[in-house]
C-alpha cells in the first residue's frame, strides 16, 4: 500500500514538474516532456480511479492563446490573420441586346478568373416566343476585381437597382483556427500516448477520442475552406431583363422639362405600341375573322330569306282573308236584292 502511495506521489510530482516546464518552454519541447512521462511507470496506479488519463481539448481565449490541462502541452500563439470580409453584390439590369449582354458578361467572368455559380434564362420556349426574356447569373469574382466588374456592368447595361452587403468573419475565422490548432496539439499528444500504451481499455479510449478529434478537425477545415472561398471570391447576383427601351435614369427626371419630355415620350410610345399590337393582333387573327365573317354572312342571308318567306306567307294569308270577306259581302248583297 505504501509503495502504491509513493508511486502516486512520484507521478504527481512529475506532472507538476512537466506543467512548470511547459509554462516556460516552447511547444517544440513536447517530445522531451513525453520522455519524462514515459520514465514514470506508475501511470496506471496514479490514475486508478479514472482508468485512463489523457489531455482534454485545450481551451482558448479570444486572443488565440491555448493553455492545455494536466498532462497536455501548453501552447501560446497570437494568430495573425488579415480581416476576412465577405462581399455580396446584387444588381438588376435591363438591356435591348439580351444575347450580346449575356455573352459579354460570361466572357468577362472568364477573363477575371472567376466562375459562374448558377444561371438561367426564361422566355425561349414556343409558348413564350413573343415575350421579352429575362435571366439571372450568380457569378463569383476575385475580390480585387469586384469593383471593376460591377463598373463594367454599369457601362454595358442599364442598372435599375444595385445593393451591396459585407460581412466581417474575422473573429469567427480566428476562433475556428484556434480551436483547430488546439485539437491538433491534443491529437499529437494522444498519438504519443497511444504508441506507449499497452492496456487494451486505455487504447480503446484513446482511439475513440482520436476519432472524435479527426471528425472535429474535418469540420473545422471545411468551414475554413468555405470562408476562404467566400472571402477570395465575392458573390455578384445579376438579374437581367430584356426591354424594348431602357428606363430613364434618375438624373433625367429631376427637372420639370425632363419630366414633361419623358411623359410625352411615354404617351406617344404607348400609342405607337398600341397601334402596332392591334395591327399584329388583326393580322394574326385574320383567318378567324374571315371564318366568323362567312358564318355571320350566311346566318344573315338565311335569316333574311326565312323572314321574307314568313312575311310573304303572312301577306298571302291576309289577302286570302280579305278576299273571303269581300266574297261574303257580295253574297249578302245579292240575297238582299232578291
């Protein structure tokens, strides 16, 4: 019993020495600490209550420093990270040359080493043949080329609406990096312990913890890659409308004269478009109009003939009645004379 207590005290003393040494030493001295740990063969006795002692995930503060618990490596680091800014721009544009604008935008995206994340165009089917088209493009543009790209869009199309949004994810990015570094340090320590461990139960516990760490590291790495992509490639969402004439800019409608000019122009345009639409409708529906005209003409002729026959019949009936009445009167006169 005394021997076990002595070994336990020795183990605790060695752990205290390791902690003090880690506070003043750099992370590169972890291998020497492990050697000291290996020299103590009373490890299992000192941890008989928990069966297995391995370093927990090291906590971190907002500055990015990491301090390990008992038996783990102390790591202090100030993360030097540039601001991580995610930029998103949404634009609504209209154009008279729809196909040319789409081609120009796609070519410019390729020239800037960007890529199209998604796109669609509507109004090209049989049922929408007469409708003006519209489309949308979600492009990812290198952050340094964002302003130049949006300016070029304004030059080749009429921008009717534009919004921008920025999100600073620096704190989230630094926090994830710190957690990732902490897990990597813990993973190295656990691998070192696993190589020396002989107890099956402790080996299973270590491997289970290592598996969890690998899963967490993969999630952190995926999140960091997503942030990097969103930061390096800004998102530009374009809504493109095909029009027969573009909307006036805000400068053109400020003065009374421009408002009158614009209003008169709109009225004349509406009248012109109305006449054009009527002409198109008339020509397109001319076959139907001819058929209906023939049907109506035949109906009118038939109705007139029927009406004429009915009228003639009524007239004949009236004449017959009139003649009969005249004959009756003549007969009565003859009887009176006799």
